[in-house]
């Protein structure tokens, strides 16, 4: 892309990626090397459900999200994406309806498109989904499930304010919920609130977790936790699709968590990401024209910038790209908002200020 536009480097705020300079490469490679003694076992066909060493660690990690589960309650997947795909395949037929949030993340929408299910959007604000609208959609469309990102939702960075109220609605209508908790541990202001699954007394919540944001997306490791009959179905599908996620990375990840490296890694990353979020929130009021609004993300990687009515997000995004700054325009998030997503995790203070100043100038120019 940058070659086509004749730009040497693009400062990209477009993707919700962790900072590569924080990747725990040395520790990870060292752990992989220590596994050489187990190589024959690791390189044999593994458990389709996932390496037991990792599933034990997942159970203890989930306890920190308020969820009680044993190692038998998970399937390790190739990222959250595969977990969502398995769940969608198990629960829907082409033409079925499911509910998503507006705005929502295109990675989720791509999965639904591949399975030919129809997403109906429920509006989400800083407190959570509009529950009246949610009930109307449930009654009208009889959806198969509601897919939500309760904690540090992308693109807004908001979290559910009253999770029990959402659970009351889904319990009333016996609607399954697919909880994507990929950002759950990336909390900047407070101890992370428990997962939605933690208050699920009727086994309606299917939990998806992963390590693409907290460690490195190249691990391609996620997991599903679901009630047993559904888990069995998902396991059959996982087996049919790939016979299991590669054991080497799973075992190294298990060692990484077991040895305390995951917690140490989060302790290192969270203050930096918090600082970057704060720099962004300081820069925005300095440079944005009147009529611009933005969210205050309590965690995760995304801030949602709603443009003044007169501006069009694609036009602003293209002008920014020509100057070497990438932001994501709102149209891919299944919304009519005129907005841009700003992913702030990968940039230092200087780049954040420079980029927001440039974006502000572009918007001021377009408003003239
Ligand atoms: C909300 C959300 N869910 C899922 C994914 C994809 O996760 P994974 O890399 O674990 O497949 C992303 C990636 O951006 C995401 O933002």
C-alpha cells in the first residue's frame, strides 16, 4: 500500500495490534528450546482438545476472570477466530440470524459471512447494548445467539456497565451469548471486572479467549469454554477441520503461563499501554475540531472518534493515508457512524501527538 501511494512509512493506527517491541521473544524462544527433550511426544499427533498442560493453565487463568472451569471444559483453538467459527458452525445453518453489536469488529463479521448467517446489529453505547432494542430483535428475528465483546469492546473501548441486566434479558429469552473476551485482561484503570461468563448461572454463555492481544498474535492460540454437550460437538468439528492446534506452541505457552512469565509480561505492558491511551486522550482535545467526539477506552487498544456531521470518514481516512497516517474508517464496523478507529497501543508519545495533530489539520481543512 505504501509503495502504491509513494509513501516511505505509514504510521498505522489502523490495526488492533500489540506493540512488537514488547513481544517476549527471548523468553519464548528459550522455553521452546527447553522442550527439546519432549520433542517426540510433542511432534506426535496431539489431543484435538488441546495440550493438557495448557488447558490446566487456562483453567487457572479463567479463575482470575471469575470463571470456574476445569481443564476438560476447554478446546484450544487457532485463535479466537477459529473458536468463533466452530461455535457458528455448530449453532447455525446458512440463512439463520444472529445478533452483533453496532459497531462491531470486522473479524467477527467475516466469520459470520463465511457461514452465511445474517448479523442484526444492536446499538451499543458506553454502558453496553441497548437492551430494549435487543429484546425487540430477539422477539422479531429469533436469533441463534448474541455475539458480544463485553470488556474493552473494539472499536469503542467501552465495557458493560451492568452485566447482570444483560444476563436478565438473555435468560428471559433463553438466548445463547458468545462472549469474545480477547481484551479482558488489558484493563488500564482498575482491576479487570469479571467476565460475563462469571455471572452465567444458566449455562447460556460460551466463552472465547485468546492471546493475540496480550502476548503475540503469531502464536495463533485461543480457546473456547462451553457447556459439555456443545463442547463435544465443537470438538468433533475441530477434529474434522484440523485434528488439533500444533502442540509445540501450546506447550511453550503453558510453560510461559506456569512460570509466571505471562503475569510479568502483563505487568510490563499495561503501564505502557495506559500511558499511550493517556497521551491520546491528551492530544485529542488539543487538535480535534469542534463537533468531534471520542470514547475513553478503559482498556484494550481502540478509541472511536466520531467526526463532525459535515465530514465523511472515508474522505478523511484517504487524506490521512496520503500524508502517511492510517486510521480505520467506520464503514467496516457495520455502522452508519461517521467515525474512525484509532488503535494506540503500538506508538510512542511523539508519534501519537504528531499523528493526531496531522489528523486534526486534515479535518480542519476539510471543514473549510
Ligand atoms: C474483538 C476481536 N476478536 C477476535 C479477533 C481475532 O482474534 P485471534 O487473533 O485470536 O484470532 C480480534 C482481532 O483483531 C478482535 O479484535
